[in-house]
């Protein structure tokens, strides 16, 4: 699933981050959400990581934004309700 370049990039991101999670797009266009914590194991610095493929969620969110009035521009929707005047 991850190319050698992806692994190197993720290692650099995790080593340089203090935040506990980050969203990453891999070279094969997979959207990953990575949660991690820095720790020590056998006197070595390590990162305990959980990688979750969130590609389906990202595609669903994009399609919902496209379907929204105004192309997801965040504009309010005006609804005409009969007898509301």
C-alpha cells in the first residue's frame, strides 16, 4: 500500500510533528489519517502509529459539497414554506 517514498515522507512527518494526528495523501492517491504518539522502546525513540484509510469518507464529503447549493460555497439555503407568510 505504501511506496518507499511514502514511508520516508511519513517518517519525516511523524518525527517532526508534536501533534497527535495528521492527514496525508499518498503517492497512489490514498487518503490516510495517521494517529501517533512518541515513545521509547528498548532505549530507542519510537512512534506508535495507527494508519486509517479515509479515502471513502473524503470522497463522500467532496460529493456532498458538490451537491450542495452553490457548489458547497457555504451559502444559506432559502426554503419557501407554504403558509409561512
